[in-house]
């Protein structure tokens, strides 16, 4: 279980693999309903958030003005063999 703090928003990794979000949700960086998924790690930027899925792909949400959080995410694998 982990917590990440971004620009005026925070995230917590839930035991079920989803992400809880709270704080200022400008640009969709902290959706009140959270983000469902099978995540193994989370991260929060100033205007965006990201999470690593168990399959090694990355989910992104929030501001994508400079390509920092592509809505379709990123295909992996971004993981080590033990994850």
C-alpha cells in the first residue's frame, strides 16, 4: 500500500489494486471516484497522475499538455521480472 502527493492532490493505492484520489481535481488529476485497475505502483505530478499496472503498462490521467500523461497510457513492459 502506498501514498503519493502531487500538486494539490493525493493518491493512495488500495489493497484491491485500485487508486483512491482526493484534493483539487482540475484537469482530471484526482477523480473523486478513484481509478480502478490492477496497479502495483502509483505516482503523482503537479497536474497529472500515473500508475503502473501489474502487466507492466502505465495508466495516466490529468493534464497532458506536453505529452506527460497520455490518456491511452503507455504499453509496457515497464516492470522488473519479480513484479
